């Protein structure tokens, strides 16, 4: 019988791998080591839990631990942390509250995820200062907001988490000040999207401070103010949403190679440089479908898909983990903003392309059908090959549907003309005759010609 398939990390990638491996190999021993108490949960839903749209943390759990254990026969060990890997011996050193022991493996998946980045700012240890990258953190923030005597909160960082948490705090009646060190929020979405979202946040009452570097969080035990180069803002709490860092230390100490992004380097099957050791999820790099180069874009679908593929590979059927396009969508009060591929011309040039881009405004529905709104779309292509490189969209409806169309085009290597002639669905309540994606491609094709 094969040695156990051991997985370090029990969230999206880890539990997807365990479940797929169990279906493919009913008799193989599968061990999952998870240092916390939560498994298979949707961390992306935490801002909506804090806001109150999601009633309980348990609602964010896709599959409860007991179902993995009782119904899927997976040896799931919560409260057990992998603290060292001996690749020569094929063992993981595991620590729990009761003991420290060695767990042997035949195949090993490192799915240790990522943690919230803590920028070099004094005062991060003050009470009332939070990051949001775990279920427990979500519970702490919600309790602090609902039970504390708060009037104001700072959000440091204008990325996904910062935007979503600004809305969550506003729903609790707090005065929200958002600090972003770059000239726009959602910097990876492109200038036009960032400007539109920033303006909408201001319309909703958020004090948006761009090109503003936070220097210090001040207070006597509890946060009282945010100090910047432009002055001081009094606050009662702060959320730091400066990005994430892969939890790659365990792998690196075992001799597993990291890529230039700081995440674990893997091949098309999720294999690392060490035999029988795989990596997936927020701790691992993936291949970008536009550039063909390794990239690190930690998103839920990426983790689930890669984990599932590895679960199939280790049970005998080699399955690629797939490529990524960095496709994402975020809710900002009444707006939705989405992006896929390469949206920045400077980034495109750095990747070896000669970018051409257009930005258009188009209606989300037929002009005569009530309830529609205007969408703003930017599409980028390579002049030489005429291949679509990426797009960004911002608007009040139909945004996610349309960015998925472009993402599909990226994975298929389609040209702008290919996209222009796609046969997309049309009915007045959902789209004009020429869908905005088609119109954008048509205008961009004219630029290329």
C-alpha cells in the first residue's frame, strides 16, 4: 500500500486535494494537518460577515470538519501544525497541544496559504488595530465594532480588502478614512477603474486620501490616531489591508525552492523541486496565461483548482493545475470593478509586448430598456500579434459577466478581431445588441488597423 498522502494546510487547496484524492483512491491513507480549528472556509466572505450580510462564521464553511472525517474518511487533524519537513526521511514534524511527533508521507502537499502583510509602521501592536486574513480575525473585528464605543476607523490600503472593509465599517455607521500610498485605489485594475472607484467611495462618505503614506499608528495601549506626512487623523480603530505574504518558510527550510515572487516555485503539475513534494494555493506560484511566466495571484479559484488537480496527480493521473489570468472582481458599495490579464501598458512592455489600449463607455442594457447604467471598459492588446492582453471594467451591473468573457479569450490566446466577432447573448434587459465587450474590441481593432 502507498505511503500516506499528507497535506499541510486545511483550507481551499488542501481540502480540495484531499477530497479528490479520496475519490480517486478509496483505500489510500490521507492525512491533513491544520494548525487552526477552521477548514474549507471562504475567507473572501469575511468582509461581508463583518458588515452583517453573512450571519455567522459557520456560514462561510463549505464543508464542516466532521463531514471530512466521518463521510470522506480523511484523517483531518485540526490543532496540528507542521513545523518541519525532512525530505530525505519523508516525514513531517507535527506539533499539537498534547505532543510533537513525526508523520511519514509518500506524497506531500504544502498548502500553508498566506498571511496578512504587516507594513513597516509603528503601532501595529496597539489594541484596535487589525488585519483580516483568518476566521478568528473576522470574529475579533466584528466583536470590536459591535461592542466598542467607536465613531471612526482607518483603513490602510486601497486593495480588495481595504475597499470591502470600508463598506463594511460604513454599514456600522462609522466614519471611514481610507489611506492609500499610491495615486489611486485598486492599482492593479488600471487608472480609469481606480479613479471611478475612488470617486464613488467619496460619494458614499469615505474620506479617501491618496498618495498618502502612513508613518505611525499612535496611542497609549489602544489606537488613537493615524500619523501621516500630511498630518494626523484621530481614529478609534484601524484595519491594515496592505496585501499578503506567502507562508513559505516551512517549505524553504526544507530545501523547497521559492520563485522570484517569494512563493513556492512549481511546475505545471504543482510539483516542487523536491521529489514527491507539491505546493498549491496562496503559498505557490502559478503560470500566467498571458506572459507564460510564473506569477503569484492568491485567489480562491486558483487554490481550489490546483488542489483538486494535485489530488488527482498523486493518485495516478497526472493533471495540470492550469494557468491563471489574475481575473478578479470587487464590490465597492454600488459599483463593481473587475480586471483580468495585463491592464497596465508599462507592465505589458516589461513583459515584451507592444501594447495598444482603448477605453470606452457603453450602456449595460439596450438604451430604451429601463434600469441600465453606463459601463467603462479598458482593453489592452499587443500590436504585433493583435492578441488581447487584458481588460478592466467598472460599473453598476453586468461587470463580472463581461470580465469572464475576456478572461476566456485570454486563456484561448484570442485576437482582438476574434473577440469582436464572438456571438454573445443579447436581450434588452441584459445588453445592447453590441455587447460592451464587443464594442470595445471593435474600437480597439480599429486602432490596430
